[in-house]
C-alpha cells in the first residue's frame, strides 16, 4: 500500500502515518519528493485498509498496489488450474457442457432429462432442487426430495450433478446426496458466511457472478472460498444487469479474457440466464466458447412448454443436441475438443 501525503504535510503528520503502519507489524518507507511525500507500507498489506489512512490529517489518498485476492490470482499460480469432478475435467483442453433443467420437478422429468443430456454427449447435469425466486409465491424447488430424484436420475447414466446451495444449513444434506458440484448463485455471490462454509469442504464450487458485481468483487468472493482451503473454484458468467430491456441480462463476453488474465481458475458461461430466451442461447454459447470459456451451463428441458420455471430460456432435447454439434466445430477451430 502507498499513502500519498498532501503537499503541505508536516513531519508530525508523516510520523503519525508511519507509526500506524508499524503498529500493524509492517515496515514503512518514506520517499520525499519535490511536491509530495509518498509512504510505502512494506509487508502483508492485506492487514491494511485505505480507510485507515484517508481520514488522517495530511493524507491526500491511499491505495493498495498489489491485488487483494492472493490465492485465486494468476500471480500466485502461473499455470491454468484444472478442476476434477469425479474424473471429468473442467479447465483442460476439453470444453465441458453442463446440461439439464432449471428445476427438479418429477422423477420422470429428471429421468428423461438425464437420458437426453447423456445422449447429447454431456457428462455433467444441472438441476435446481432449491430455487431462489424473485416472488415468494412462485415455485421454490422440490427441496431434499428433489436432490434424491436428481441423484437417482443422474446415477443411471453416470452423470455428475450440479445444483445450487442457498443456505449453509443445507450443506450437510448436499453432502448426504453426494452433490458433485455445488453452485453458488448470483444472489449469493456475496453471502460471505455461505462462501466460508463451502470453503471448508473439498467439493468443486461454481461461483456465479452477481448480477451487478464487478470483476474485482467476483474475484474477492472466490478468495473467501479459497481462503477456507477449498481451491476447486469455477467462475460462471451469467450476464449482468444494465439499462437494456430487450433481453434478460447482458452477457459480458469480455470478462472471459479478463478472468483468464487475472486468475488461474476455470471460467464457464451460462448463456440461458444471459439471454432469457431459448432462441438466443446457441449464439451466446458459441460466442462464449470462441472467447475462451472452459464450459457452458445450459438449460434443457424434456418439454419446455411444461417447465415449472424459466420455460422461455430452456432448449428442447433436439435443440440441445443441435447446439452440441455446432459447438464441436467452434471448439475445433480454437484447438479444443468437446
């Protein structure tokens, strides 16, 4: 961290800043220029916050000079990390597509969905047993019974399951049904107590971007998980909220190369929640893979017209299989496989 002093800062004011830095166990380097004095904090600057200094007399402003996120940073791990989900690798040369319905509804629906996901060539399946909904009066998910139905359907085709955890109190239940990948949804990205809880277990975690979150906030949320000891983190871009109303969210494709530069962890994309309409999903999915995404999270329902939630954005089985075919071509062009 560096602290920039006002042009008229006194020696006493400079000493106050130096002493405050040293009180946290760091050393201080004072550089006196012709117009400004700059004080550098030497050591683990994560102990310091700019707000500690900005209110002190004689201080113009202060700022961190190294990234606050350490474990998830590319600086701490130069090579790409590959997350192993029961033998299925996310972040390697092969692009992984996670397909399945928005919500777990019935055993028959999940059995059909699992069959179509498997037939299309996927090895991971998505489905929500617990659903965060804007209205308290809409379908909230099938709960623990939904996890049971999901596990039963996926096991018939040796599929790994991905489902959202909303409440830390349900973590043991998720472990009971051996959920392969825990998803932290957009509304929970900054639920720090929940992030700490999934940080203490050895399970892959998909961390969705908050609908209005910056890249830095997203990376810091991942750092909460990593700081607990769980480094099996997968970033998922699902669109951000802007002024535009023509589609559900704006897919921030730019975040893919930015994250690839900033972190060693895999990045996947959810084109279904970004567009909000099934007809948009193929184009957004292809754009994501072309931009370097390591995988996709795509909604597919055996009969979208009968879906209990988000029916408009779900592909039917034929559309899903067609999408998988087109993605193979895109992946091949950039030297990857599907």
